[in-house]
C-alpha cells in the first residue's frame, strides 16, 4: 500500500485503522482544543478531527503523528528504522568500489532524480483563490495553545522560501504568530535554513505557506536534514511508490514580501 496521496486520503486511512476520532461538538480554538489534545496525547490516544471549530468554517486535524504506529502508517513502513534506512541510503552515498556498487549507485541516483518535484500548470492549491479582503487568516482554525501565548499560532505550516543566490527551494516548519487577518510574524531561530535564505537578501524575501499537506510532505518540512537536500525531494525519496504530482500543490499561487527582520523564537 502506498503512503497517502493527500490529507483526505490520510484521514480516511486513519479512520479505517481505528486511529481517528471525529468530534462533532463545537470546540474553542483558544486553549480548549489544546487541553483536549494534551490529555489525548498523554494517554497515547488517537488523532482527533474537530469538525466544528468555533469561529471557523474549516475542520482541524490534530495529533496525527502522535504514536509510532501512525508514523509507520505515514510511510507505509514496518518500522521507523526502515524509514531511517531509506533516508540514510541517500544521505550516506559513497563512491562505488566495484561494478556491483556502481549499478546500485546508479539505481539510487535514478531514484533521487525521479523524486524531484514536478512543476505543473494547475495544482490543487490553486483550485480556490482568495484575494484582497477575502483572503483572511480569520477563516482558519488557528489555535491559542497556552495561556501566556501572545497570540494564536499556526503550528504546522510548510514555509517555502528560495535561496536568492542559488534558487534552491527550502521547505521548513516554523511557528507563525497571527498578528491580524493578513499578517503574521515568522518565528525562526538563527540556525534555520529559512532564516538563512532571508539573511542572504536585502531585507525582503518572498514567502509562501502551505497547510494541510499529505503527511509525508508535512513530516519532511520538519525533518532536520541538510539544506542541500530539498524538502520536497525528501518527501518523495522516503515513499515506497513513485512521487506524485500532488506534491506540486505546495507551489505557491501567491507570495507576499516582508520589509522587516522576522522575529526569532
């Protein structure tokens, strides 16, 4: 069985395997969802799909990666050691010593080449485009997780930047503090690749953010792997099947510029 192609397929898989509970009652994204989730995680419980989040028309999936079994389901792998082995095969490639090693090396190189993300004219992320005042963060079920948080935070975003010197795309996961309906503060530490891309500019950088990706792509955005290994390629190279065009949904339909240094956190 191949890993889930998108978030809907992932939710359906979790539900079939008894790893998800739907919550139909209205729940408040300010502190209440975190309290419910905190108790669920500590009990080793299932993923939770909040179908009616106060103030938002969108549902919220949480705790999707909360157990080792669910992480193995993400990659269709018998164990997390198997996933680590797939990654190490790519990261630790050595010069071939003989003919057999050369053949194996060519197979690995082809796998890496095949895993590169593909550019398409139209992607799922562009099916519905909101612009101007219609594009509002108020539509999203963004949580305030803890009483002393300064504001609600987007906690699982795939933040997409490009190195202005090489054009290499980076996909990282950095908390985003909601400042208003169309503004956030980016919380990235000094050692993060996204911030390195920013520091290589004149103080302005284009940023796109993808939410609700398939679970492999979401994990890859958070994985602490070398900068030269593009995150969307990491996602494809950890799959047991060929890469999907669905990954192109992370290609931004719109971008915005920031004129000041992002805050760190």
